[in-house]
């Protein structure tokens, strides 16, 4: 269904949901690419993984954002595309984050955790692809323009991924906040805030809100989480001077 076939109220909701999703996706991808680019400056692979983590975490909103653009030209993305875009990058996001987490904080557990996560993620991706083409209703379906309903399978995977990311993010942040280095301590605080905001935003967005206020609020929370995630890894000098100066 194209946007121009919707009622005026549905068109407005589609515009609000799609445009704010697109803004969040663009910001997340730009921040992710910015983090990845730091690898070429510092030569540390974890910059690639933390960048990919955030890009992949925003993947659940790719379809909403990209479909918004397509519908402006009276074209809708296919069922296959929205199932892949909404579900296909959640497992890679978790693996990428666990690589970052273990590299930066628990190197001694890195190999075991990565083998375990890959051992689960790879089969899941294969099953996901098979079901998308063989039995797509087991993955999800489009409720309305830019609104997708997940099945128990994909919803469970999304929830598990978010919970694991939140728990490991809290552990990593807590360790950073114990540091005597004030800059590292503040980075830990920002990372904690980023993960909490993302979890709140993603959790709220699991409900198909029709309220414009809630749609906008949720995406603003997600956008804030992206910006704060970037600050957590690269504390800008101006912010650093103000925050550290206040603690002196």
C-alpha cells in the first residue's frame, strides 16, 4: 500500500513515525561510521566492533526509515526486505558488542564467549533466512505502513539480545566508573546512560503506539542514546573540560 492511499490521519502518523525513524537511523549509521574511522587513526579493532554494534542495533528501524523514503515515491519495500532489515542484524549486533566487551574488559573470556555467541548466532541466521523465504509468517508481518509485528521467535531473540547488551553494558560501565581517571569515569557514565536510554526506547517501541507524542518521544530517546553512545567513546574536549573541572 502506498502512502497516498492512506487516510489523512494515517498519512500523518506514517510521516511522523517514518521521518523520526529515518533521523535515528541516519544518526546511528553516521556515528557508527565515525567510530569505525577511528580504527585507521588508532589501529585498534575494537573501534570497528563498537561502530558496527551501534549500526546493527539501529537495524530494527532501518525498514521504517527506508520504507518512509520509498513510500514518498508511492512505492513500498517488499515483505522479504522488511523481514530481513528488521530481524537479520540483531544477532550480528550482539556478537559485535560481545567482541567489544570482552576485548576491552574481559580478554580472558573472549574466546569462549565469542565461540558460544557465534555458535548460536550463525545457526539462527540460517534458520531466519530459511523461514523468511519458506514460512515468513513465523518471522513477522506488516501490521500497517511502517509498523511490524514480530512473532514469539523473533521477539524473544530481540529481547534476549537487548537484555544481554544491557547487562554487559552495565558491567562495563560500572568497571569504567571505578577508575581513578576522571575521563574514563565519565565515559563509563555516558555509556551507562546510552544503554539505559536505548533499552527504554527499544522496549517502548515494541508496543505499536498510535500517539504522536509517544512515537516522537521514543525516537528522541533513541536519538539521544546514539549521541551519548558516541560521547562515551570520544568525550569531546569542551565537554571534558566542563565535567572534569566541576569535579576538581
